[in-house]
């Protein structure tokens, strides 16, 4: 090839490369906001409610080019306290978000942590979810009334499991249920599991008599008839779940769990705005709306000062509740 032809060929190749690189586009996942390198930390084991919510949201953001590929990773320990400590140690890091919720608030108190969720950067509250009282398919307890009758007769003989550590929703819910039913919460035989996946194994293996957990984690098992729901914790029944509310069953209690997303403290205003914008776009997608219905989640999306104030109120409420129960 002559030098002139080689020069023309090289010029054409470089031009083509430039077109291809430009054609890849600067998607929302590849812009300078840092969203192309986001990580999402989950503060408990795979298969739990935090994990399900995080991975569902990340998948939808990736598929809709709201972000680039997002790494989801689990940090297990002390009901989210270990993950919370890691988040606080990542001060100023604008490529990290953490799924969290009521359980992380409570575990901070019961584990004597010095960090509070209010010390992190608040991004958004995303969902609320009812808790359920679940039993294996062949459990002798046919109704929640059967369970409570046995519980009252001998509290220590009924083992209740939850997919969160003391102070988490799966722990607070049975303690408050016991209290509302006239049972001393301190006499409850409660076993803590680090996430819904571990709790399901214990439930199906009949290592516990009943489990308390968010219903979205067990949609498949409920539909398959592997577990039964004796009661739900909210003000109204859950569509598709054949179970009464606790109030209907004669227990004067309503209880709702929630999940939100934090970032490390000290990130820039620009980074925070970019993350909130991405989560807002996620919230507005049809796929997210479908996920809400599928998993039995209630849309509870709030950002900014409203979410910050919510975290302050939740921290105060959980602290006073745990103190009242003698658990903090």
C-alpha cells in the first residue's frame, strides 16, 4: 500500500472510530454526574426485603438508562449496623447509596451504635410495606387467634422468628403484637435472622413456630402454598392475600414498615441532586409501578426536607419504643 493510500485509509479509520464513539452517546449512565459508577449497598443478606427492593430498583434504572451498570453488594452484620458504619466511613464518596429502613434505625439503638441514620445524607423514602405473621403450610395454627391463644397460655413455648435483628421491624412487630394481646414482650421467645432468606429456611425447616416479615419477600412461597399468612399488620387487607388484619382479629395494633435510601455524609450538592433525580425517574417508570403491585409495596416516595424530617421522627419514635420495651 502506498504512503498516500495508507494515510487516506488511516484517516478514514480514525473518522469511523470517532463516529462510533460519539454514536455510543452520553447516556444518563455515562454522564459526568458519577451515575455511571454507582454502587448500592444492602445492609443484610441476599433474599431479604432490603435486597429485593434494591435489586428491583437497580435493574429498572439500568434497563431504562437512568444509570449505567450499578454494582449491588451485601454487607451483613448486626442488623445493618455494620453497613451503616461503612456508609459513615465513606464520607464525601459520591458513588455510593445504601438501601435502608426501619430495621437500620432500630438496630442502631439495640447495638449501641454511635451513628444515627440522621447523620447520613437523606435521598428518598421509596416504599412502605405491611408485615405479616407467617406459618408453614402444615402448621397447627389455622388462625392468628389460635396462635395468640397458645402464646398467652405459655409465651416461652411459641418461638417467633424475624428477618431482622432486635430493633428491626420483624422484631418490633411481634413485640408490639404481644403487648397489644396482653403478653409481656420480655417473655417472647424471639429468634433473629439476618434477612428474609434465612428466616424462610428456618420457617420451612420448622425451626420456629411462626415468622414475622414483609409480605413482598414471600410472594412466591405464599402463592405456592408453602407458607400461610395468619394476619397482616396494616389498616387494610392486602390484595391477593387471604388473611385478616390484626384489628379484624381482635388485636388493636397497626404497624407499617418502610424502606429508603441514604448516601454517605459530606457529598456535594450536585451529587445528591443527581442521585435524587435518578431515584425520581425510577419512581416514575411503569416498571416500578408494576413492581409495587407485584411485591405488595405501597408507594411512599418522598425526598428532600420531607424525608429528612421523617428520619428524625422515626429515630425518636423507635428510640422511645425500644426504651419502653426495655430493649434500649
